[in-house]
């Protein structure tokens, strides 16, 4: 296994094989795989579908395709069942994160999610993410968890995304109707022809299909994240993964995740302000790979909000040394310049982060 931090998306068909509540049939081997990854020093975030299927029997309905409010009620009760089902397979705590695409589009909430994931992983907690279906305003199929998993992989700075479903991978035609269909073991470019081969799901408890999986893969590989579509209902695939083999379809990232993010920070993201640092902070960033703390800031320039990019400049020389995503807006940061991190809450009344720019969200300009 070559990954360091992975997002593993688990589909409804694995959480609830018969669509009637949660089951450990497929979750047990998946959890065993996750435990072995963690024992090898890997970090894992789970994106789990299945809350609607888990709550399906507990909410009265008279249709194989219930209304959106009925599905939301199913998700509300099913989320509790699904989380309990996951937790019983781990000896470490699991956490629940319910998010929407709106949360990921909002700059401040995006930062909050990133910080939460960082702290959970640092404290040996397994994050389990699901879309907040109970408050979704669009049809649940629009907010599929395949694409959500790709977005979570971006937020979490993951280097791999595993999409586990009840299909073996991507085929050149539908293997259910064509026994001669051939599976792609590796895909280096996502084309319109590939999308044309992908159909919608035929599983009434699922909200995605092969098309959404390819969409998710496209988001991920463009940002340096290797993506795999794998049949999570086949136990042997996890042994193959542990041995470094590819049992499904691998979408090859165009460049390494770290390189992709560094390029995005350095060349694509436009800075809205600047932070001028004392010599001690400059040495900490350039020589020790540290995060930027408020104590090292001498001056704040420009107008910017939390989540926007800033240039990081050595005050004495006037030379730009780094660029990064700032955890605070300029007004708050002006109050924090030069103070100890422990004083943030006292000065602002809240403390979303003890660092101003995390080292994971920073690139040195000479690198």
C-alpha cells in the first residue's frame, strides 16, 4: 500500500445488502482492512452511504421510491443505526461528520471541516462522513456520496480515494448484459467516450451509479489523488490491496497529491493580503517546516477573509518566503499579531485554530 492518507467510500449496497437495515456482512472485512491499514501507520477517513437504507424499515412508506421528505426521515433514524454498525467493528472511537456540498463551498465552513478532520486524525479517531440528507433541499441523488467522497479527499489532503461498491470496476460495456465485457485495470484519461459507457444505477436504494464514480475520479485525479473503483463485496480484494495489487480499476493521478496542491497554492490561488514576519518565524517556516503562529507576525497588510490566500513575507528583507491559506481574516489577525496562541480566545472570544497558516496549507516560494 503506497498511500499515506486515504478516503474510503462505502456504498449503500455494502452497508445494507438487502436494503432493510444495516448488516455486518460486507462491513466486517472492510473494517478489518481499515484496521490493518491503520496498524501500518496509514490514516483513513470513511465516507459511508446507507443511512436511508438503514432506516428504511423504521419509517412507513408504500413505494419502492419514497418521497424526499420520507427519505429524509429514513436518513434521520438510519444515521444512528449506521454509525452504531460501524463503531462495533473498531476498538478506537469513530466520529460522525454530516456535511453538504454547501458546507464545502463556504470558505469558513470548508476550513472548519479541514481543521476538524486534522484534529480527529491526530487523536486516533476514525472520521465517518455522510451527506446531511435530513436537511438536503435537492433530490438525494444529486448529492451522491461518490462525488462527496472526492470533495472530502480534497479537503483532507488525501493521496488516495477508494470507492467501494458492488461492481468490480469500469468495463467497456455492461457486464450484466454482456458476459464478454472487459474491465479496465487502469485509466489514465477520462474521456467523453468513457462517460458514455457509464449508465445510471439500477439499485433503488443507491443514489449514484458508475457515472458518479467516474465524476468523482475525475475530481480526484485532477488534484493528484489516485482513485480506485473496487468491488467491496468480494473479501479477497482487500488481501490484494494489502499486497499492493489492484483488484479493480485504478484512475491514475496526473501528478502527486502534494505536488498538485503546492502548484495550486503557488500558481493558481491569488493572494488577497500579506503577513510580515519577524526573523524567528521566518527561520521556523523555512528551516523547520513549522506552521505559522500569531506570535511571529509583525504586520498584517491587505483585506482578506478566513480561507483566502496570503503572501508570507520576511519583514527585515521584504522578501516573499511563502504563500498559504489563512485561518483568520485580516481584522481578527490584526488583533493577534505578536501574541501567544493561548491568548487567541481571550482576545477574540473564540479560537478556531491556534495556527494562522497550517504547514499543510503553505508552500515556500523557492520550492
